[in-house]
C-alpha cells in the first residue's frame, strides 16, 4: 500500500516529518509512526502506539501465535527504546533495544525487505552510536549486515563508528 511504502521511505531516510499517524495501520506502519512521533518529541502518540503494539502482541500470544507475536514484541520494544532515548533515559533505551535484538535473533533472517521494517540490531547500533559507544555499535551494524547484506542504513552506521 501507499502507506507502507511511505513508512519504508521514512524509516530508511529518517525524514520523520513525512510520517503521519494513520488509523487502522498495520504493525509495521505503526512501528515507523511510533519512532517518528518519538523523534518529533510527540511522546504521547509514541507511547499510545507502543501500547497498541503491546495489545497486538498480547492478542497473538493469547491465541497461541507466539512466533507471530515476536516481530510485534520487537516493534513494541523499538518504539519504547526510541522514546526512552529521546527523553534522555539512555540506559533504559539501550536495555530495551538489546531485548529487541535478543528476540530478533530467534527469528529467521528475512528473505526480502526487513520485517520489522527497522531491524532491531540496526536500531540498537544507532542508539549505541548516539550514546557514544562506537565499538559496541559496530558489532550491532555487523550483525544486521550478516542477516541483511549491503543494508544501506547499517553500512552508513558502520562508517560512523570508524570516524
């Protein structure tokens, strides 16, 4: 859909202002809308989106769809991690991002575009970079590249770790 194409464009370019929250959007679009809201300091919207993702995860878990719940759990933690980082709660942000990578590590690497749209290892790397932990960030970008070779955002992040 046009909305998911916009979401993918926003997550790949970091043009947060171009993401508008949408009603009845899929989880991937919600992820991007949540990160965009956090980056724009609209924490109420970001928290609501994280809560909506949490409800979707819980519904899947309650219905015995634990594997399907994993990507949603990743997205929920990613939104909460970005909110925490943007609010200056660095330690919490890094913990949440690390938890997201631990879940993603149990999933098969994607055979097409990343799902969730923002790979958790890449997001964790970006947050580590923001926290001034270049060496640790490099390890996360490398992990993303093992799962998704030549991913532009991870290559760009990796380049920043060597500055």
